[in-house]
């Protein structure tokens, strides 16, 4: 790599961060959520890096990283489609065979200490209404409970007939949209829920309603009809992801690199079919606890009393108990009727 290659890319990445984080309310709040939720694990660091890191990286840093990690013994090649296996293997060998292997350092991942109290932060941003993010610590996507939490997310937030959408958006008209997902990370991550408030309403109005819906699921397992609907939606989403050549390749590659075995991908349908209402209830009880909760709120610039409207302040605290008792990304909005049920990670993808 040369300076002529690195410097233009530095500008590209800086602009990318400006667009996706600094100038994006959702990107800004999402970054703050992870920074607050994780105290030790590298998940608290944004993938794109802090702006100071982007500005500070040297040509030597870039070359060292490139030479260390861009090596054949650190790569997974996935080929999907109609191809000649012998010719393809010969082509791969011709392209990669002469590149020397490297010593790949073991990941330096500090174990995250157990969270023992709610963490909460409020940020003033240029928004018309409050934005609310609620996250609970979730298991690795390799753990069986990860699928159980995906069922929890789908039962609570899966579609326009889901209880949280009906309650907050349709009936009470407190929120314009609600959403949620379980992060598909190889180490324990987050179960996220989000809401955008209607004008004239505040995040503290809907928090107790959300927690009440969670408590209902913790107190009573979902009905068989709820389980079947959630299972059908998640299975449908799984097979849709497999419909294209690219979808197959990405899923196989993700499972090979993160699980060490691409064949675990093929176990998902059977695992989903085996999930019971009691599994879902236990997952909600174990993971959706007030003392494992992190809350981040974006509020209009002038809505925090006693502070100047042109300053940005962070207000956060941790205490032992809150006062208020995955698969697909579920994000539903009031007008238009619904955003597309978009999966950024999927049942089988995106682990990091």
C-alpha cells in the first residue's frame, strides 16, 4: 500500500462515518448504546472506528494490518452456483497458492462483566420527537437461547398485528414506529428494541408499557398459535435469505468463519421447529431483566430543562434496579403502513 492509496481512502471513510454516525440520529444513538452497554468487550468500539482513529492511522499501520490479516490462511472462499469443481479449485490455487501464510494473532477480547444495574443515557439531538432504544444482554448466536430470543422478538414485534405495534402505534398512538432484533454476534451481544415517538409524547410514557408486555411474556408462555406464527415467519425469512446465490454464499461463509462449521447453517430449520412456548418464556425471564437493561434516548434539543439548546449533553447512571418493572429486523411504522421487514443480518448471517 502507498500513501497515494491510503489518503483518498481516509477521506472516504471519514465521510462515511460523518454520514452514518455524526449526521445520522439512528447511527449516533446506536453507537452510544453499544458504548454504554459494553464496558470491556470490543463490541463497545464501532466497526468503522472513532474519528480520531481514522484521522490517526498511518501508512505503516495500514500496511501492517494488510500484511497480517489479508492472508490465505485467514480467508474463506465460498463458491455457489453452476461451476466445474476441478477447474474452480485450480483457479483458486493459481490466484492464492503463491501468497505466503501469516501468523494470525488471537483476538484480544476481554470478557464482559455481568451487568448488575440499569444503564441509561439521554442525548439532545436535532430530532422532532424522542427516539428510544432499549437493549438487554443476549447470548451468542451459537447458543440455543439465541433462537428462543428471536422468537421473543417476533412474538412482541413481528408485524402489524404484534402486541407492541397494536398497543403503541395503533391504539394509543404514542409511537410512529417500533422495532426490534437480536444481534447475531459470535460473543454475547444485545437484544434491541426501538421506538420513535409521536409529536407531543415522551419516551418515559411508553417505557412502562413496553416493560409490561415483557412481563406478560415472562409470567405466561406464549400460546401455541403465537409460537406457530413466529416460527412460520422466521422460517420464511430463513428460506428467503437462501433464495439467491449471494444469500447462500454469505450464509455459508458466515457460519464457516464464525462457527467453524458451515453445516450448522442446515440445523436452523429443525432447531426452530423444536422451540416451545416454555423455551420462549424462559429466555424472556433469563435475559430481559431490568438489571441487564441499557436505555438510550435521543430527545429534541430544547426538551431537557435548564440546558442550552445548542449544547449536547450525556446523562447516564447505573443503579441496581429500574423503577419500571432476530433473526429479522422488525421495524414497523404507522405511515406508510409498514417499512419492509428488512433483515440486515438474518438468522444465519452477520456475526462478528
